[in-house]
C-alpha cells in the first residue's frame, strides 16, 4: 500500500444542519462509497448507506434490523458528497448532524484465489485499505470470501441484510476465536463458529456455516478495513484506570476514532472526530455506534499529532487492566511520502 499524503481524499467528516425537506450535502471532497450519518442534537438511529447496496437502502449500526428501503433517505451519491430526503434519521429540520464518508471505488478485478464465495457486488480501495463486499452465504464451514484489499483486514463488520441479526465483527486484536457485536455493549465472545479460528489472509476471510455470517440463501454486506501507515490504525490498548491515561500511538493525527472495551460488558462503541472536536485538548463530544443517544460530553481524550491520550478514568475508556479495541482514520499523517 502507498503512503497517503492527503487522508481527506479517502475519508472525510462533514457536519450539516437538517432542513426537513431535501438537500445536497457537499464538502466531502470525493464521491463517497460508504456514508454513515448520525443526528447530533437529537435521539435517533445511525443510518448507514453504501454504493453496492444502492441509494435509499439503509442499515442501522445500533439495531438488528434487516436492510430497509426509504425513498426519502439518502437519494444519491454525488461527486462531492450526497443528497438526502426528509427522513428524520438523515434530515431532521433545524437539527445538527454528522456524516462520516469513506471512498472505495474499484468495482471489478477482485482477486478470488482460493475463494469459495463469489461476491454479488463489491467496491474496494487497496490504497486506503477499505472494501465493501456484498455476498451470498453458502452455509458451509471454512467458506472463503474475497475482500479485495491485498493485505489481511484487521476489522470486518458483517450484517445479514434480510434478517434481524447482530452486526458481527472480526477484530485482529481480539483474535480469530472470538466475535464482538457493533450493535451491543457486550464483551468479545469466544466462538469458532464465525471465523473457524482462522485469520484473514491477503485475499480471503474465512467463515463457518452459521447463519450469523454465512447462512445458505442469505445475503450479507461486509465492511473490511486494513491498516495503512499514516492513514488508518486498528489495534488495542490496556487501560490504567487513571485520569492520566494511556497514550496510544497511531502514527497520525486521528480525524475519526472509535473505541470499544472488548474485555468486559457494559461499554459502547464510542466515536470521536475532529470536526466535532476541533481542538487538541479535551475531545469530549462522542456518539455511541450502538446507541440512539444525542451527542454527549462525558468521555474525554486528547487527539494529538501522532495518536491520542486518554484523560478520563471512566470504565468506558479506561478500566484498569481492561482491553480496548480501536479504529482510527487520519486527519494528518505523522509520516508522509
């Protein structure tokens, strides 16, 4: 993977105000392939859209709901952003909202060496370490599905599109013998049924026959992420239970950061970004990926030029001896080409 000198070519956060009607949101800087929207000033679901499932097709990171279609949701992916209708989740009148946007873009030529599942559609970007894979389950153990990244992904989120089901998450720090759920506050759960105790390789990830990720006759979407030096970092840290918390080196200034305690239940997936928190000290505005809450200010960390430092003893971010997984995307790389 090449070093990315301008991270906003591949990931960007855009804030906007709803008008309750229709509007086009600009300033993303590219045509997004994956757009994640959350109301900041009001209580409502997260709304996730991508170019492979198509416009008006919504998933909720905080719900088990199957994919739903709303004509007044996200109606177009545009060259510099996206267009929306009047749906409350994406355009409540006079409310403040945030959109997180990722670029994929390659929709042909995926490597399928040793694959046993053929994707129904996909978009991948090896430079940015991100792919969207829509695939049919085949109901067999040790099934292999291509991810298109050219290196092993460190985070994969999978959702059954046609059924009420949890968001299944593979995370390299947790390991291939466990699963954790994006829509829940539970700890990582030991199981061989999801990943067959097999880590992804540079071409495929491996799944069991369980309907959670690979039921025969079911359709799924997977969002796959890999580390890219200076642009993205997926790893973990151990808390110290102190307001002078751990410093976590990422090799870049995070523009977006999601943290989840994986070693015990009770903590959500906390999302921070530098558009809502534009100063280095005291990034306080967080939104939980697993909840409907409006923006809250009770979990504090510093976003720095080369990582982030925990400034809160709260168990959600900093239980002494607890393990926390995180995923970060860059605002500025600490090392460039």
